[in-house]
C-alpha cells in the first residue's frame, strides 16, 4: 500500500442504519494525499453520500444524494420554510475545508512508529488473528485476519473524552485493491449547490 501510495477498501458496517434502513457499505480510497469516502446501501448500488478531499486543489466536497435520509430531511425542512424545492432531484454539494497535511488524512501522515499489539478477536464465534494499534488519544484500531492472512474485519474502539465511555464499531471487509481510479476525487458534475436547487419564498 505504501509503495503504490494507493488503496481502495470496501466495508460493510455491522451496525444497522435506522434512517436509511440498511447496513451501510463504505468505500474508502486513498491516493497520496487525496481521500474519498462513499456511503451507500449494503449492496453498494444506491449511493447516500460522498466526502472528497483533493490534494491537487486543496479542496474538499461533501455530496449528498437524493436517495439518502439526510437529503429527504433537508428537502422537507426547506419545503416547510415555504421554499420551492421542485429542483431537489439531483445531488447537492457543499465545499468543505480540506488540509491534506492533517494527521491521518492521507497515507503520508500515518505514524509508522506506533506499537502494534498482537492477539485474537472473536466475532460471531469466529476467532481472528488481530493487530491492535493505539493512537495518542487512546483510540484503538484493530485489524483482524483469517488464517490465510486476509484482512476480514476492521474494529474501531473510541473513548469519549468527557465520559470515558468506550464505543466499538465493526466493519466487515469486502474487498481491498491497491489502485485507485483518479475520477473518484472529482465531484459529481450533476451535483448542484443548495442555492441552485432552492427557490426562497417571495413574501
């Protein structure tokens, strides 16, 4: 991964998304200092959102698709305010800050000197070989492998700074490739800003 400086991993979350009525599928792609995160339904054929960070332009984009609960909630809110939302049939986007040098944002920013703790992790009665990495804030990333050495699970344990409560999320690895299509880091040309899609009330 570090040699090619590219990786694309497809995951399915273990936690059910009540709003979108699915177990979300996420596609995470890294290419140098560019990042891409897509959230879709479990099969991956209905896209809910994209988050893009492009190192070439230092720009980030958050894109929300009409099929998502977030989009429909936003449309409903503007409609209740008296706005004309008839044009809200295409994705909308917002430009967001993106710092490609931020810690953890890209392949170049991972701490190569982190201590790795070896062990096992049990998920649905299956026992996996595990590698646990702990960051400066105490958050743990657990990488789980089968006997052939294939990555099968990604587990994130985060600690709430105020309550110290530990939250664990589990992602099932569907595929990993070490090449990334550059088009992923381009905003969907069909996406519009909310200002382009909403007509405010005249009164």
